[in-house]
């Protein structure tokens, strides 16, 4: 822990100012290597203060490692490469089979950004090789306001290569987070935060269409709140593609009923995260038989956050029914409505997310929304998650992604359904940022599937949109 700035000698007692904790945020900052200079700003009707801070973050160490691995001839793409994970941004890679040094791009390929090799020659498939490589881990630190000691501090995370966001520090109640710093070696990416760390908290610096969206959401969810306020149990429908399904197998699988072995599976994360990752132990797992066998499931996707929030706040039971199909698109969703609609009733909720596979057809989206509304089911649109830019997925282009969200917001207003305003949280350096570097977007498969931390943030956005 690193003390940065103390407020004790300030001429103004900051903690007696109206809503100081709610109204303080970082706006201006400059970064040079590991040094960051920034102002913590507080503004209300009577006061405008800038509290200057200067931080030099601790570097992460350079490591050179030699491992014996089994080299495979697999896929070159990040989401389908079965070779063992070594380290992100590795360099100076040397691969030897016995005393023979293998040649890059002749014997094997090297994918330094996602930390894997891939054999080129058939003779090297399943070959034992020694790999030497150099890298620096990543670390996610949090810059936070200590409300007890009246100072700004840095709380350090744990150094990791694949999953540093899942190892960011957990803050106690005396801290208000102000920024996230992603440290690698002698570099820092500095990201001021909104209030996403508080479930249903008030985001910093509300602007633009956010308040209009929240007002629209309250009206669109009226039937559900009426049911909940009567103490009645509800169903929560997850509707979409593999991102909602939290499993891969789908298009050739079970269409006619919800849940089952192709939804909410723990191996959705196990397929990519390192075996020592606490991500795999942090998720809540459970055993269930949905009629197609006994399988281990896990609470990974954003709808579990909404289910848990509603049950805690209203004291009712929420029956989560996951109807999503891995690999499906919005036309598939429209065509499957006849299976879903007989299972729902007035006041239930459907969270709909499409667009990562083949974009959005707004006629199909309208048909899905109106289908649920014909049963007086409240609909919440979850915009397509923003993708990792390294794989050139269409949804990794921020302008293209933002434009699609704009169309979705217009559709939500037109169709009288709720929408999660994710664009306010995910723009680079937004006042409502979740502090997620684009390098670690889609950390589940490194293309378009959110990792665990990202899923948790989407879950908080969904809860905020529901609470309004």
C-alpha cells in the first residue's frame, strides 16, 4: 500500500462538503513511463477543488523462464489453439528439441500477444520441446480514496500474465476507488473509474442520454416491479448466443428447452484460463440435472448478477432459464420464440443479447421484443459486448460498436423495452469507466467472450439498468 496524498492539512474539511465521496473523481492526468500525475476533482454548487497527486507505480519484474512442454499442431487462432499458455507479450523465444534449435516460422509459429506456440510440421505434433522466453507480468493496482485516514492510496494487485484483473485488490468499506492502473514492466495504463464497484451505485459525471435511458427503463420494467412488490416469484430468461449461454456447443444441440449441459458450464472458463487461476475457484459452482444428465454448472454470466440482486432485495425466488444457443444469431433467436413463449408469464424478465455473430437485424430484434411483450414480459436489451481488438472482430472497433449501440438505444425507446447503457462504461477513459484495458477485453477466448471480471462488470451494469 502506498500513501499518495493526505487531505489532513487542507484548508477545507473535504469530508464536510456535501456529497464529497459521491462527487469526487479523477479527470485530468498525464502518464510518463510508470509515473502518473493527476487531479482529483470535486465540484458542487459552492466549491470547485483540484487535489493534485503524483504517483510512481512499482514495476513488475522481468522474468526469463525455461519450460518443457508438449508442442501441438493446432489452430493459429487464439480461441482454438490447444497449446499450453506460456506468457502474454513474451519475447526472445528459443525452442529446442533435444540439442536442435527449432526455427520460427519454419518449425513452429509464435503468437506472443496471446502467449502460445503452434507447430507447423506434422513431425512436431505432440513433440516434447524446451521453451525459453522472457516476459513481464501484468498487475492491476487501484488508486483509492481512504475515507478514514483522508488520503489517496495505491492498493497493489497480484502479478499475473493471463488474468491480472481477476487478481486486482479487494477494497474494504473505507475506500472509494478512483482509478485503475495496469502495470507491465516499466509502463502504466491509467484509467479513471466510475462508480461501477458499487452495485446500483450512482455513476460519476452523469451525462448525455444516461438519465433518459434510466427513465425509459423504469417505465419498461413496470410489470416486473409490480410483480416483485407483491412478493411474487418470477422467471428470468437469458436469450442470446454463446456469450449468454456460457458454453460452446449449441447450434446442433438442445433448442426446445432451457438450461441443460450446453448452458452455464464451468468449463466455459476452464477451456482458456490457466489451471492455477483463482478464477476457476472463485466462481460459484453447482450440480444440476436438467433431464440430459448430471453436470457441473457455474454462475458466470451477467444474468446471475441480476438473479442474485432481485432475490436479495425482494426476498423472492428467481427461476433463471437460460435459452441461449452457442453460435446462434438473432435470426435463430426469432425462429425459436415459439419454444420460449409458452413457458413465461406476465411480469417475468427476458434479457436479450445478440450481435456478436453476424451483427443485428433490427426486424428480428423487434420480433423478439414484441414476442415477449405479447406475454407482458419485461425485456432488457444487453448490447453486444465490446471485443478484444487484437483479433479484428467487428465489435472491437469502438466507432462501429458505438454506432450499433446507438441504434439499439433508439430501438429500446421505440419498443418500450429497457436497455443497459454499456457504452457509458466502456468508452476509453469514460467518466463511468470500469477500468478494463482493451488488452484484457474478451479474456475468456481473446476475441469476443468476456472474462470473469468483465462478466461481473456487465452484471453490475445490468443491475444498475434494472434499478434505474
